[in-house]
């Protein structure tokens, strides 16, 4: 069963360009990963420093495999340094 991963990030002011560049790098890695279906990035209209990324994967196992890739982990660590608060990740299944 496919799953959706919802990632909620709040970027420090002035770090948006660095964040966008790292996110593009992550996306380029994820789209070729086994089990990846789709993804989109949304920006909060009322809080432009807040971004939501929603990705679809064939299974939780596929998402977890992707998260364990060393290069992916390194990029996530770099992204965390740009955050105003810790990133929130939710794994959601169809109800």
C-alpha cells in the first residue's frame, strides 16, 4: 500500500535560497529511488518561512530505504542547520 510522507519545515529568514538548493538536490535523488511515486513542495501563504513537502512512496519500507542512503542523510543534516525549528515528519497511510 502506498504511503504519504509529510515533512514540515520552518526555514530561518535569509536561508531560503540555500534551503531551495538543497531541496532540489534531494528531489533529484529521490525521483530515482526505488518506490518513489511523486512529490510536491508547498509554501504557507501566511507564514512564508514554513514549507510542507509531501511525497508518495510505494511503501514505508521504500521511504525508510531512501532515508538510510548516506548522501540523503548528509543533505538532511545540512538542511537542519537552516531550520528555525526541528523538522517534523509524518508517515501517513490511506484511511
